[in-house]
């Protein structure tokens, strides 16, 4: 489980990287805020890593910059859990077909 301080640091890191990507592309905050569909103050909060911003706005900002796929890959797809009791369970027998008399 992540601590509160870890969560704050993670949001700041994400905001900082988003800001860096915006600057690398030479885009203004105004322009990106408009593309994301948020106000300039809200976009500034995203870049600061403010945890009060709605996640959908952060996700949209990442999408505008082309990171939608990466966002969907943050958590690896889980494999079905195989339990020992399932492996050791007796094989179920099927009923034999009915015979006409």
C-alpha cells in the first residue's frame, strides 16, 4: 500500500513530467488547458501535481499528449489465480447419456 507521502510525491512527479513534455513540445499552458477542456488554474494544478484535481482531467491531459495507452498499462493485466486446492480437486464426472427403454 502506498503511503500518503508517497502518493503526494507520485502526483508531483507525474505533474512535473507532464510539464516537461509540454515544454519539450513548446506548448503553452493556455493552449493545453483548452485542448484538455479545463481552465488555466486547473491545468496549473495538474502540472503542480495537486491531488485535488479530478483524475479524468489528468487522464485527458495525458491523452492529449499521446499517453493514453501508457495510462492503460500502469497496472499489468492479471493472470487467473491458480490455487493448490483447484489443482488437487477430483475431476468431476459427467452423467452418462440417458438410454431409452
